[in-house]
């Protein structure tokens, strides 16, 4: 958990602390080649000369960081993140901690911010969202020694603790519910395929459909936006063998799918059943209200923040399985059309 110091830079560069100081402050006394080597090492381990005073004082930042590598337009309409952040904030404010939030373009930019935050003592730890398969952030955070808790998992988190929900069990419950209603042609509009929780859901969907003997089950990838959810729905409903039920990986895409079904002259749930992941007020306001998988997302965020504060205080890094999303049937699901 030790933050990088000027001594760490000097040791790795094989020079004195004075030489490091000259290089970082642009003063004469070292060759240009040595200066560039020292600057590269400082960047690599996340050391910044502006952090020296804070490091000497031993003060903590009393802040944790959260970086989201998602398009801003997606975040603006995604109720999940707003609810998650509200839970994080509630837990932090009770402990007089602040949340530092930043939106970046990609994982490379995210890693650069982690290095800067840790080197400059901007945060005491970070929450990591949107875990990916073979996620490059995990080994970087482990190398930096930056306290971190992953929201997601449990696989793919390396040595980092995580707070996670059983995505596969929730997906299986949903497919079995639709099967019990009589559906045999079930499709799914998934989220970003590179995200680990999307991969877990996709794998679970394929396995349960195979077990139930549903050979025409299909997952269509999307990006969580209403526009892409609508496009995916049009493709599915225009196919030769049209599904009688569709599961969506978020509420925004499900509502877009409902609109497309109505636009194409289909009645929900008589002609098509719809299920949304991550229940929200939006799901209850549309007509018919959407059957949805729901959980207490603010509590999910609060639990993650609490775990991180415990890690910062030196507690052992342990994972926590949060509640599994539960299915709430509403007016958007029913038996399939006769003969389908």
C-alpha cells in the first residue's frame, strides 16, 4: 500500500535523490538521457514532485476515486450508474470522505489517471467498474499498491477484493420463467461484449437454453443505448423466425424494444414478451410496465464503498457476494402466441 517516493525513483534509476530532483525540476546537473530515463520511471510508478509535501506530512486525501470509461451520452441516460453513485456517496459522506469522479475515453486513459492520482496523493483508494476479460487495470493497480475494490467479478479480479452479484443465476431464473410460460424462441439483446459481466450472462444464457432444448436462442450484442437497442430489436423482429420473448441487458434498451414492437404492430405481451435487466422507475412508468430483474443498486454501491474504506484502513482484502437480482413479473410478459 506504500505510495511511490523520490527514493523509489532514485533506486530504480540507479542515481541519487538529488539527481532525481534535478531531473524532475528541469535543473542542470544531469544529462538529457538520464533526465528522460528518470522522467519515464517517475511516470511508470506514479510519482509526481507536486506530491512531495503531502507525502512528508503523512496526510490522507480523505477521498476515493471512481473512473468511468463510458461515453458520456450513455452515462446520462443510464439509471444504474446514478443509483450506484448515490449509494457510494451515502457511505462516504457518513465517514467524511469525498468521491472524485472522472469520465475518460478508454482504459489507457483510465490507467494514466490512476497513476497520477496515486502519485499526487489525490485519493486513498479507488472503485473499479466495468471489469473486462483480461482486464489490464487489475495488474496495474496491484503493481501500484493502490487500494482498490472491484465492483463485479468474482473472476478476473486477480488479488483485488470485489463486490459482486451472481449474474448467471439471475439470467437462468429469467429464461426458466419464460420457458414455464411456454416460450421456446427466446432472444437476448446483450450489452458491450468486452465487459466481463456481459460475457458471464452470454455464457449462462447459452447454457440454460441448451439444457432446456432451445436451439434458436440468440444473443445480439449492443451498447446499452436506446438507439442500438432499437436497431437490435428491429433485426430480431424482422427475422424469418421471430422470437416470442426478448431479454434486454438494461432498462433503456428494453424500453426502446417495447417502442419498436409497438411500431411494428406487435402487442406486448400478446405477440412478444419483454424482460429488462436492472429494474428502475422507467420500467414501471411505461405501458405495459416491464417485467424486470431488480436489486438494491444504491446498497450495492454502499457495500463497495464500505469494503474499500476497510481496505484503506488495513483490513484483509476479502470479496463480498451481494444479493442476486430477483425477477419481478409485470405486464410485459405472458404466454406466447398460440402455435408459437
